[in-house]
């Protein structure tokens, strides 16, 4: 046996074993990081939203604006087309979408509306014309024509906007803001214009008061 060659082979083998151990340790660390990333990263689901021609996505705590637009359109049509026969159904459909901080107030308002509409036999209908997503406020505005009528009162038709802010919690939509009013959407631009008009009106009234 060539002792010199044996020692050299032994040293090479020892070095190779050491490098293998380092590689295995690196692989273990990489695997642990990948596993942690896979467990901590939420899955993104691609869907075809209700009433939309474009696809949308929803993850554990977020969603695309098209997903929010779809829910806003659905809710506006649901709330806007109430009649004495489906009032309870509408109420029960909305309640699961409410976060805890808005639950009691909304349920109280819906219950009062249910009782009033049943008593007066009021029916409503809503025909949406357009919907708009405002990125700055994360609001969706659904605009269209709203009609309210009852057996004793002539039908009243008006322009109406339904305004929503929809968040996502555990892949489920949550209504964090809901409002409805007569007229067109109150976007940031519109609100700023209204604010300027009110300021100008107040200024004129002040000047007229001074000159009187």
C-alpha cells in the first residue's frame, strides 16, 4: 500500500464529507425557509366575478378592484330591489358580510326598514347604469335609477347612488362602509367641488350681511 496516496485519498474523502455536510445543512436551511414561506404566504384565487367580463383575484386579506366592483353591484341590486316579500331574505343575506363593529347598527337599521316597508307595503326597484371604483378611497359607487312605490302612493323615480367599501377577511368579503343617497356618486372630486361651492356661498352670505 502506498501510504502517501492513502493519506491523500483520506484527506480528499474527509474534505468531501465536510463539503457534503455543509451542502446538506444549506439544503435543510433552504427547505425550512421555503416551507415557512409556503405556510405564511396566502393563496391567491382567480375568479370570474358576478356581472363582470374581466377576471378578478382574491387572497386571504385582499382582492382586486373588479372583485369589489362585483360585490358592490350585487349588493346594490339586492338592496335596491326590495319588496315586502323578500325583505327578510335581503336582511339575512347582508348580515354575514358585516364586521362586528358595524353588525348591531346595521341590523337595527335593516330591521326598522323591514318593519316600515311591510307596514306601508312599499316596494323598490333599482336599475344600475354604471359603477366606478375610486382607488384613493377604496370605494365602489353604483349609480342608476331608483323607484319606490306602494299601493297608495304614486311611484317616485330618482337618480341614486349606492356607495360601498369592501374588505376581505379569510377570503370572505366584508362590508366596512355602506351608504346610499340621491344623485350621482360623491367621489373625492365631487366632494371637493361641493366644498368649494359651500365656501363660496358662505363667503357671499357673509359679504351680504356686512353690506346690509
